[in-house]
C-alpha cells in the first residue's frame, strides 16, 4: 500500500509541475488572459488564493504535527536552523553575484527568507525520507515566518529596497497564521468531514498555485523576457545548493541518512506562494515577484527528480521509517 501511495504522490507532483509549466508558457504567450478580467486586475487574487491554500494546510494539521519537536528535538532544531540560515545566505550571495535590478535582486533574497513549503512533505514521502520530521519542520518554520522572514529581509534585502518590518510581519500573519488557525478550528469542529476536506483542499491548493504563477508571470512578462534565463539560472542554483548544503549540514550534525534527506528537501523547497503574496503587498509583483514565480516550477521539477532518485534507494533506520498516517497531509502541495 505504501508503494502504491508513494507512486500516486509522485504522479500527482509531476502533474502539478507540468501544469505550472503550461501556465508559465500561456502567460508569456497570452499575458492579457492573466492580467485582468472585465477591468478587474487579477493580481488582487494572489493574496486571497494564498489564504485559501494556507486554510487548506490548517485543515490537515493537528497537535500530532508538533510531536516531532518532542520526539526528535535535535533533528527539528537542525532543520529549522538550516532553513533560516542556508537559504537566506544563498539568496543574499546570489543576489549580489548577478547583475539584477534592485527589485529583482530583492526577490531572490525574499525566496531565500521564506519558510519551507508543503511541497517538501510530498517530496519527502516520495523519497522515503522522514515524513514526520518533514511535517514538523514545515509547521514550525511556517509559524516562525512572521518573525524571521521580516527580520532576515530587513538585514539582507534592505540594501536593495525599503523593507517595512512590522508591515511585513502583519501581512504574514494575515496571509498565513490566521488562515491556518481557522483551518485548525474547522478540522476540529468538522472531524467527520476531514477525509472529504483533505481530498478536496489539495486540488484547490494546486489550482490556486498554478493560477498565482500564471498571474505573476503575466504581470512581469517584460522583465522576465529581459532577465528570464539568467534569473532562472540563479533560481536553479539557489535551489540545488539548498538541497546539497541542507543534506551535508544534517550529516555534519550527526543525523542519519533518512533524516538528512528530509532536511535537504526542507531546505531546498521554499514557500514560493508566500513570497509571491508578499511581493504583491509590496506593490512589486512584476519585479520582486519574479524569482518566487520561477522558483515554484523549478523546485518542483528538481524536487520530483530528487525524490524519485532517492525512492529507488530506500534506507532502513528503525524508528524513523516514514509512515502512511501522514498521507493526507502530504498530498497538499505548495510552491
């Protein structure tokens, strides 16, 4: 059963990546379709869509997601530390290494300062990594984002654009924490409908992320055509180095193979949806939002390949075997 579910997860993630690729191509060829409808600017949908996605995350969460903090405190601490040190530092270095405009450079830093996304749970499941650890690290990193993301952006991206620390903190709370809290309440109140909710919300999340990527691509089409390949190279480098440094950092701190794979995936896969929402709130979706828009399809492609590679090389580590109990949660995708 586990093998069948893992295969299903892999196919779903590949389909998701394909849909994002199609959305990017359509947005580049026919930007008008994703710019406005009847005079309504579609970029105004990005934040509500992100809130719906986070609501879906909340409906699949429970107190069990925090058990890893108690059961695997060292691994969780290492995962969160790697998440908020490796990727922000890489983003800062890469932003200063490429000849981007200040706002596009700030977008590179922004994706690095964002927490890990739900896609990491899917890839961890496919890769036969430590799924409970993945879920816990994603949850903790997301809850820390209102404090750490604005602080890191102020420190690392302040040279490129003006960063409003408190404004960004409030926006993350509104876009992420409040929807998750509502989702948790709904999950508790409507327990009998949990299976239905967990079956529907991943599909809604997938559609929402695909639409967000299309809208941002259309809005930033001109800038993307000018720096597209160079920015894509920068984002790909960011992503791959995140995987590599996350894995070897975990090994350096003494984590086993399975947990090290999980940390690699957690570090390499970011919540590009949150970064996109913040770019919208800054009023710079066509520039700051470009790196997050590219990071989504790139990380899902590389993540799927890495997960498939590792799935062919399973490891046995006793109590840390991934379980199928988290399958419903791992079906939620995020960019």
